[in-house]
C-alpha cells in the first residue's frame, strides 16, 4: 500500500499550526511537486502554499462549496 495520498483536485484542510494564519483553512491541491509535497490553492484567499501531506487532511465531500 502506498504511503502517500495527495492527489491534484482534492479538497484539503491545513492542519499545520504554524504559520497560524493558514491553520484550518481549506484549499484545493493544484499540483504535486513530489509524492508527498503538494501545491495548495487556498479557497479563502487564493494564495498558493507548498505543503507536505503531513500538514494536510482531506475534507469530506459536502463540507465545502467550490
């Protein structure tokens, strides 16, 4: 079984507490830089972050409007 799960197009939530302004913000994975590193476009601000999958969790469908 693969130990990576980040995939372009899925909705995720930032669970890294630092920097605090991004904590609990939701975004869409737009690109993968490696098996574990994703570029996430935040839904609220449009900013693009480069994050490890350890700093993300998936959002269940129905909890967000795109």
